[in-house]
């Protein structure tokens, strides 16, 4: 029988509101126009509601959209206590949103549902009177629904009624402040009905009245009442408790606060006499004043933000009923002589001692969490630990050996990652029947494992970074539940034939196993691998004769191996999605001839990385155009001179990487869906498509850093500006987007009306503007990379791969607010080369919630400031000139 301590409301409380007597599935239904606010305001509001334990429903973007509202949405509206309607510019253009609104208003009238409208970047008067954006939307509805005027009129009436309700106007409000106000108001509404009895609890009202009469409570009284069988389902239904996954119970802030008040009343003056200590100041008091008593059953504190917390543990000696101890960043000057044998959860980050108390008998222990501890050995001998399920000793760098786990048969998870002094692992670990996760990553002192292992429940085994480990044990019995085996960076030469017992293995990570020569001949016959990672296995030169289970393998990484030719059976990998073969360094006649036979078979391939493969100065074969599912193609650091026209047939391609292809002279017409092209360092590049096709995606990124030969053949700044305007024309006025290019050049196009020398420019608005036609903002900056003042740049000549980051923000009294997300550009530079100090332009066009905040606010007098970071230790970015423009629809014709 379950029981729960609760605070009973006064007998005079009223539950007459229809919304307070009904059981609700959701606290809040969110109605919003997806393309306006899904990834901005509504997403932030949804996260804030969740953080406060408010269960909110929002339409998942994966739901199938149709002409009529989906039944599951209608049901969600009915099952919600309140509705928040985010009235944005394009809300009324969606018939789906308007149908939602009709249903919401109906639920307000029939079920007492509460509605909160939010006027997001719109004038409330425009919503009520259907002016501006709303007038345009209804004009289209009148045209589309000419024969169904009644429906449109109902939408109009509903919108007017909702707009007349009390709500919030986002104008002249910081978004975080607005969201905080909304959440507080929602909480206040929900809290008013928290104590309402559930309609499912038939006959409960009489019992509650009798109980309240017996308690004779005053307004400020608190009583603890055990309620059996009914305390927990009701709390879940009222969103006071939420079960997350299998092992986590989330408690509403209100319920937690109530419980803390009840505990405080146990002993208002002396914390050491309370059953639970959950405030740092109370724990500090108890441990410094040695005032702990047998009453304490739980103690939790985190002193992470405070330095040199050195406390006495004598108080723990009196806490003989302590069941839960969570503590962090505490030093014990006098050691630790006692821990309660009643402890179920022991969590002590940075435990400062070499061992646990000798008298401690953790037979009731369920979880032991002691990461970053100084412990050398947990215990000696064999201890009965029937309830122990989880041990975490991550980064306990003094730990030298693990204890005997023979009598801990139910252990499910053991984390020893980063235990760098660990040299001995007790064989009993590898015989645990219920262990599911064993993580010994970076146990660099570990040299050997038992001869054999038998772990029927194991799902994940991580031995990555154990670089002294030379042999993997034999596998006894069936370990079919093992899904992932990570052996990255070990000294293993080969795997045993008994690996065939890992029939359920889907991921095998052997990255940087420098001594690995081959794989077992049967590895693909009994195992249905999906991911095989062999990158950095420099001695591995060939696969077993037949891969087997061809339908399963989806990802293959053989970068940096000695493999020079793929096996013929690779043509059977029908579901191969990712192939990475960086640095293959095949013979000049081999690369494409060994791949040509496979292209037509890899119809599922989405990512192909053949960078740094020493491909010769020949044309990439036209057969590459048959990879219809390919999304990412990386051919960087190769020596071919051109790409085939058939690359335009890669209809799914979104990312093309051609970094430092120094022989590449021209780019062909690219597929319409490409949104990122990285061609920095293509120093021979002379021709690019003119104009480059405006892409279907909303985002476009083009990196032509250090492609200076293009300047001789193109007016790049004019070309980039034209490309931006063409891109804007192809987008709807409400869509968010980001367009950016990095090109050689020094002249900012005249189209950028606001220009200034240096790294800042004013944001003054044009005198005659129509915000309805604002498409976004555009910025342009002329910058160079130059030797930093403190560097000794120029004494050595070496090629360095690095990156630099460009960004900008609006100056205000608090500093800078980011206007757009910063951009990262990788570059390969030679010291003393002519590339240093050459002019480049960074051009960005964008529309997002950040840029939309400029609309409706007068930014006159403020300025846009540019900033930069670089990973090149001897270089810095200097801005020479910058420009800014508000992009209105009529400006695109200039």
C-alpha cells in the first residue's frame, strides 16, 4: 500500500468551476503558426512550461497535415485545462490554426477551458479588426471559400472574441521576461485547482468533508495525512508527479515545497533532528555543530561553488538510520569512522579518503556513485550485496583494483571510466549474469582481462583507450544481447573466433587499433553489424573474403587503414548509408576503378567521404551521378581538376566539401537542394556557375576563402549580392532563413546603404518604410587575416589547418546581443604565404526571431558591432569596413 504526505485544503474551499472538477490529460494546449514561432518563441515557451512541470501539448511537426484538423488535435484540445494561443503575423493564414481556435473557443464555452492569447509581434487591434496581415489572410480565405462564407465568418467572429480576452502583448518586452510572466500566470491558474478531487474517485467528496471536519484546520495549519492506494495516480493525473523512463520520478515544485515545509516543522530550530536535510546551509550546520541524530534519514548537499569546505564527519556517527547520502566537494580533516548500514544510495562526488569505513557493511546498498574520488579500494573480501545495481567510480584515479563481485549478482551497470591506476579487474565482473553496461574507457593501466567472459545480459562493453590491452578474451556461451563493443585505441592484434557468439552486435568500434591486422574470417557470417569503424587501423589491409549478412551493414569507416581495394562482395551492401575512406592513398589507377563498380549498387548511400585520397589530376567519373540518396559528399584535399556535370543529378545532395582541392579549376551546375558548399583553399578555381542556382532550402552557405583566382574572372561582390537577392525572392515572406558567403574581395556593394570603416555600423532605419514588406536583414564585412602583434610569425614555414569564427551583435547598455549566429570557417594556411593579409568579404542575409526583434523597435542610434575569434595562434582577424541593410521586398529589384 502506498502512502503520501499531503496538505489538506480548508473545508470551505470551493470547486464549482467546470475546469476544476474534470480530470485533464494536459495542463496547456499550445496553438501557434509553425513557420512563425515553432523554433523560436513557442519552443522557448514550451521548454519553460516543461521546466516548471506544466504538461503542455504542442502539435508535432511530423503529424500529417491535411485540409481539415486532425482528430488527435481535437482530442488534445478537449483534454487540456487551458489554451495558449500565439497570435503571430501568419496565424490567420492557416485554416488549420483557425479551426483549432474555433474548437478552443467551443471548449471555453462548454467545458470552462481558460484561454490566454499572446499577441506576438502583432498589434492586438489588427487582430480584433482583422487589419494588416490578418486582413490579407481573410481576403484570401474569402476568395478560396467563396461558396462557404459561413465558415469564414465563423473564423472572423472567433478570432475577434479571442482577441478581446485578457492576454499579453510582446511589443516592447524582452522575450525571457514575457515567457516568465506567462508561466507564472499559468502556474497560478493551475495551483488554484490543484486540490480539486478527481471525478474518477466516486464518493470521495463525503470522505474529504469528514476528514476536514476531524482535522479542524485553521488557515495556516499543516497536517500529515496518509492516504492509501488512491496519493499516487491522482498526483500523476494532476501533473504533480511524472514518471520518466523506468527509474525516475519527477515531482512538481509545489509538492516538493510542501514536503519541505512538513519536514521543517519536525524541528524548526535544530536541523539535525529532522528526517531529511536537503538545504546546503542545514547540512553545513549539522556537520560543523556535530548535531546529527537518528532522526536523519536523508542528507543532500552540493558545496561545489564554495572553496575549502573542510567538515567533521562525527555527525554521521549519530545518523544510524541514514538511507540516502548525496554530497559533493567536502573534505574530511578527521577522516570518516562511520556510515549507516541502512544506506541505499551513497553519492559522494570527490570522496576524499582512500577507503570506506571498515565498519561499513553496505548490504542494503542499491547505488554507489563516487566519481572523481580518492578511493584506492572499495572493500576487501566478499560482501553480500544482493540489492546493488549501479556503481560509478568514474575518474577515481587512485583506484588500483576492483573487489570480488561474486555476491553482487544483480549489478546492472559498472562505470570505471578514467580510473587510470586500475591494474587489476576481478574476474567475477565478467561472470555477472545481469550486468548490462561495463565502461572501462581510458583505464590506461589495464593490461589484461580474464581468459574468457560469460555475460549473457551485457549490452554495452567499452574498453576504448586501454592502450596496453593486447588481447580480447574468448567468449563463452551466448552473449546475444551485446549491442556495442568499443575497443578504440587498444593494442589488440586480432579478435577471437568466438566473437561469433555476439550474434546481436550492431556496432564494433576498432578506431586507432594500430596493431590490428585482420578480422576473424567468420565475423560477418554470424553477426549482423550495422556500424564497423576501422579508421586509423594502419596495419589493417583487407577484409575477409565474403562480408556476409550484406543487408545489415549501414556504416563503414576505413579511413587511414592500409586497405587499397574494397572486396568485390561490398557491392552487395544494399543498405550501406555512410562510407568514409579518408586518406586511402591508393595507386593512381586504382581509386575510381575500384569504386565505379559499386556506385550503382549503393542506392541507400547518404554520405561518402573520399577526402585526402591522393586522387590524380583526372575528372571524377560521371557515374557518381547515380547515387540518388547521397546527401553529403566530401572530396577535399584531392588533385582532380574538375567535377562532372552529372553531379547535378545528385538530387538529394545538401553538403559538398571540396576544401583545399588545389587543382580544381571549375564548379559545374550544382543540384537544387545543395545548401552548403565548402571550397576554401581551391586556389586554382576560376569558374563557378553564374548565377548559382537559388536553392530550394532556406539556408545557403558558400565558403570560397582564399579562392583568389575567381577575382580575375568574376565581380564576386556583385555576384554575391545578386545571389542574395535572388535567394530572397524565392522565399516566402514569413520563412526564416540564413544565407552566407565568404569570398575574396575588398569592396562592399553599394546596395548596403549603411557603411562604415572599422568594425561597427549604425542600424538607422530608412525614413519611409513598410515593415509588412521586410524580408530580413543583410550584413557585409571586409576582413583580413594578419599576423598578431605579439607573434613571431614568419620564422618557420609550415602548413597549418585551423579555423576562424566571425560574428556580430547589437551594442546596448548591457554589452552585445547576438543578432545572428556566428560562422565558423576552416582554413589551411602556410606561414609566410601570400594568402596572409588578402582581403575577403563576409556577406550574410538572415531572418529569425533575433532579426525579427528589430521590427517594431526603433534601433536608431544603436550600432552593429563585428567580432572574431581564431584558432591560429599567430593570426588575428581585422575588420576594415562593414555594411548593413534592412532588406524590403522592393529593395530586391535594385
